[in-house]
C-alpha cells in the first residue's frame, strides 16, 4: 500500500485536514471595491467584498501601479504626492480559522493632483 494513501493512518489524516481546510476556505462572490475621490490628499476606502464561509479576519494590501505599497494595511488609504498619475488597486485577504484567500479590487483611474 502506498505511503500517504487514504488507506494509511497518515493518509487519512492528510485527507481529513485537506477537507477541513476546504470547508473553511473563504470564497469571494463579490469583489472588493475602492471608493473615494481620486485626488492627492483625499482618502480612498476599500470594501471587504462578499465572502462565504464567514471569514473571521480581513487584511488589506494597497498597490501603486501594481506594486505593493509597503506599510499600507488599513481599509483606507490617503493619497499622497507620490500617487499623482499612478493607478491604485488593492487586495483583501480573508481568513477563516487559519485558512486564507485573496480577492483583488477594481483599479482607480490615474490619481489627479490636488
């Protein structure tokens, strides 16, 4: 019998853990959305979107021209001078009992000067 197969204790435990993780995995049905005025100095907000399997925590990742904006981890983002002309997007990481999934938001247009 193959090691790690469902016929062994280790195989049954691995299959059980995989099934448990799949049952907890948050599934996004409505994408997160960025709202707000796309002008330097204004604040953008990111919705969580809609998820099944009731996530118990959310984390936020903001991006400028597709590059992660380190340190920006809140559901809001205040546009700074370096954002002028850039396109802002974001991702929401939903976690349920230690199992996480990511959903991407819409992108803004080019950010206008103040």
